[in-house]
């Protein structure tokens, strides 16, 4: 049960982190250009 909760909690966190990094990267490109 603990493993399932951790996996279900990790997935959204990783997704949000990736989305945030992609947004930051795009923002940097727009700012530099």
C-alpha cells in the first residue's frame, strides 16, 4: 500500500516538475530572443 501511494504521488510531481522545467526553458528562449 505504501509503495502504491508513493508511486501515485510521485507521478504527478514528476509531471509537474517536467512541465515547469519546459515552461522555464521556453520563457528563457523568449526572453533571450
